[in-house]
C-alpha cells in the first residue's frame, strides 16, 4: 500500500493555489487544499477542486495528432512540427503575417508565454497574440 | 502536548496494531494530511495548530474513508478532535467506516478554539493530550435569531449571493460521501450555470446536513466567499434537536430522524 499526500501548485491559472494531491497506489484520487499556504489559505475554486480528475484521464493527449483525410491520426513530433512550420509559412507567403493569430494560455509558464509572443511578433510578424484568460 | 500524541502513535505503529496513522505533518514548509507508517519517523507529526489554535485542521476522516475502501481489512489510526470523534460515530452508523478497523487518537481542543468554533463538546470521548474545556453555546445563531424573519432572510440572501459555486463546502465535508450528489442534479441545480440559484443551492445543502453535520466548521473555513455556512448548519441542528432530540455524533448507532421518517410506518 502506498498512500501519499503531495503538495503541488494548481495548473489552471496564474494564481498559484496550492493543494495536496491524494495518491493511493499510484492513482490520484482527491484534492485537498493547503490551509497554511499564503496564496489560497485553504480555499480553492471549482477548477482547482477537480484537478485530480483530469490528471490521469484516458482522454489526455499523449502524442501529436495531425488531421489526415478528416481523421486525427498519430504523428511524431518532427512530423507535427514540420507540418506546422510549412503550413504557417505557406499562409504567411500567400496572405501576409497579419493573417495569422496566436492564442496562448494561463496554464503555461510566463517563460512559455514570452516565447510564443516572441515567435508571433518576431518570427511571424503579427501583433495578434492573446491569451485564454482574456476571453 | 504533541509528545503525548507522538508517544501513542509510536506505540500503535511499533506494536503493529495499526498499519498506518493518518495525522498531520509539517512537510514542504506547510501543514497537511499525512499517513505515518514508520514508528521512527514521527518528528513531522503535528496537531494542526499553525499560527493559531486549530487553524490547520483537515478532514482526516474523509481521507481515512478513501484508504479504508481500498484496504477494508487493515486497521488504521487517525487523529481526532471532538468534532472528528462525532464524525466517526456518524460514519460508523452510516457504514462508511468499520469501528473495528479504526483506532482514534484523541486530542482535546483549547478554550480559545472551542470559543471560536462555538463547540458544544470540544473534546473526544477519549483523548491522550489536552484538557477538557467548557463547551460553548451558539452565539452566532442567537444573534441571527434576534432579528425578525425579514431581517434574517435579507441577511442570508446577502451572504448566499457571494457564492461562486466552487462546491468547496461539499468537497471538504467529512460527512459528504454520496456517490450521486443532489447538488449536481440538474433538476435542482442547473449544471454549468454560475452563480447558483440563490437560495436553492444553500438551502438544499442545509437540508442535507440534517442528521449529518457534526459541526467541524471546515465548510466555513473552505468557503472563498466567507459565507457563514457553519452558523446555518448549527441552526439546522438546533431545530432537529428541538423536534427529535437528536444531534449527530452524540450517540453511536443512533439513527438520524430523516432515516426514521423515510421508513414506511407500520401504523399506516
């Protein structure tokens, strides 16, 4: 029997609420907000309370998928990246940089957001970059 | 105080009487629930007094249920205060825990905590540390009862309207173990709609606390909107006590009045 309570930070937004993930024999079964943490002081929003549900969900994406003939098929990272790069280049050449927009996320780190906006502005050349929390 | 608890837990673990002890631990710089399995490794064991008395209490009974469901034949120890002790009695009555597989290690709460909780019995039946202090009456309920009906209704609607529908009150409650929760039934509480319908959500929960709520106050502490849920459930408990002379957790295996009302009457 292996029962653990693991303190971790919520991935859902930039707040950074902390909770313990209750793990029993390798299965994440529940979320317990941390009462002594200064950010959330033992409270959580509904997304934080249900973090344990998606963590080991069979519906999570584990490999890149490319739509081929209308069907999402598994691809390698190289294939996916080549497909994306050639696609973006083609659109940029045909319709200009402003025809491409980027949507980033509150669930990724500040550094990843910086990277994407740099890619959008410097590499692709568009100002159209925004973030799921603004929607 | 903590030494007496550690001593008792050390005995339980080293003698093999329990497979593990569910208590609280200082780890990663914070206090949270932890299953202690090693009699030599109890330095991190704490009782939940972080900056003030009882401010780092958790629903250990709920975690115990999770473990016991998967390992029903093993015996586990658990840290209990007066409220947890009441909770255990109700959980035994509702068949969520087996009293033969649970060894509670009790601690009595300080007067300061008993006052803050307005706790009627701030100590378990048996405890290894702390001293019995006086129980307190529900002053927060009395304050509301002093208002007239319109005043009370307005006060409660104002509180309920702060609700963000996080379901924290339900998720943290050690007495909430239903597989299908009424609060998720679309006919009563529309799924995906925020804010929840006021006061349906809160009154539904309050009615479900009849015969169940053991007044631990964790719902109050978990509410991000600081809604005084505990006061509402205390009032519910008062009403039930008045009508049926029943309070959850007072007597082992005493059935909740709702349980009796649901059974078909032999007299028709």
